């Protein structure tokens, strides 16, 4: 079977979907791996690295896509300048991050093609799928990078310092949302020496937050705040009122706020109002990881840094791509594990269409 790795053409996307270290595993499964020339260069993987691993380098897109069985991409296919990625997709399996509810026009283009599409962000949250969970692996690095970026913008030090000239107080960091990105943000901020607090609507996250040495800010209520799949859900009006009151009190004491709260299939919940921003200390930083989905802060602008009354609100674009070498490798490992899940005796012949993991991620099925 022919598996291809195209160059990502969406602006700012430096990742590559398959890294050279994963090529031998794919060959063992029975795949011939073809990689577009320089597809991995922005992730620090050279064409020579791929050749040594057993992949073939292809220059022309028409040759790359010809008779492809599997197309592995980080980002959804698009039309950009003279390149129309849809025109190359002919009866193949496409594995990508799709977000069809957000990118409806791109999804409609795919509906017109004879392709099977697997939206990797829909990986079910079950224990055996953890090694295939692309969202978790990428969010983990996003949480780390959000704190590093905040630290680079902050005009004070993070840790407590006892010096002969006096004491430097530690930075106070609030992480909103204790999912994968939030927990990594907590761990990173703690490593840098900050005093960390965290808030999440899911009461079940309290133990994880506290195990990392952070204080859990809790809204008392009967609702667990969690769906059956383990994601945060939309809360009641009375809960939101208590939540706003608690966040108002907490935010004014903070130096840095990292927001990561998302609700699957819906815009990011608005948790930080303009009033809250204006109550923050001069020089404070907000990094809104949820900015791509509308943002958790009222003043966030995706892809921009907003200065509002001496508070910086950062709406980062694709944080995972800023640590492209590691994020690419983790994405690639997730894909390998997903394909291995459908192997028989170590060989891949087709997807196991009866398997829950395959059924949940396949959003378009046109052939078996």
C-alpha cells in the first residue's frame, strides 16, 4: 500500500505528519512511504533522514498523490495560491485534523470526493486509544509553550529569589482549564518556580491539579461539570454566576493567566471579562490557548497580542507548531498506533470498520 506525506501548506504550520523514525514501523506494516521533498525541513527532518529510514522522496505533487492509498496530513486539505489539494485526492484514505464544524466549506469539498476521511481530533477518550490521541499529544506541548511564551513577555522573574539586595517574590500563575494543556501548563509554571492556582468546571480534576502542587479553585456545586466522554460541558446560569464571582476575586491577584478551556463542538466559553482584565496588575499577561475557537477572554484576538490598560492578552496561533520537532514526532507516533490498531499479524490490509476507534474517527466513508 502507498502511504504519502505531503508538505503542510497552511501558513505557520511547521509540523510534518510522519517523522523519519516512524518510517521503519510503517514499512513493517506493509506500507511504501512517499514523502514530498522538504516536507519535514521546518521540523528539522531532512530528506536524507527520510531516505535513510526507507522512504522515497518525491518532487511533483501529481506523482506523490498518484495511486495513494493513505494520505497523512496534520492540517485539513485547502486551496492555496496555485495548489488545490482537493484535486489530488482520488479514492484514498485521508487522516488529518479536520474540525468539520469549524471548517465547514473545506468539509463540503471533501464530501464531493471519493475518499474516506478520518478526523483524528475525534479519537474517543478510552484507555486503549490514549496512544492514538493526537489532541492530547499536541495539547501537552501547547500547554508547555504557553507558559514559556508568557515568561518571555513577563517583565519579572518567575521563582522566589533570596538575594543580598532583597527578596524577589514568585510570580502568581492561574491556569484555567485542567485538561492536558492545562496540566502541562501547571507543571511547567511550577518548574519555573511560580505559585500556581488552577480552575476547572470538572471537579474530578482537583486531585490531578493538587498532585502537581497547584491550588485548586473550586465552585461548590452538585454537577460534576463533565460529559460521559470526560470533556468539560456547558454549565448552568447559577453555576456561571458563582464561577464569575470566584474568578473575579482570583484574577486580580494574578501575574499570569493561561486559559485552555474548550467545549467540544462549541465556541470556547467566555470566562474572562473586560472588567476582570482591568482589575489585573499592571504588566500582567494572559495567554489564551483557546483563541482559535473564539477565546476564553473577551478581549482576545486570534493571532494577535492586545495591550489593554497595561495587560497583554496573547491569542497564539498554533502553539504546537512552534515546537515542531517534538510535536511532529508525537503526532507521527499517534498515527502509527492508530494504523497498528487495524493490523492483523502485524500487517495492514484495511481499516477494521467494526472497531470503535475507527468508527468514531471516520467522518466520511465512501468505500471499504
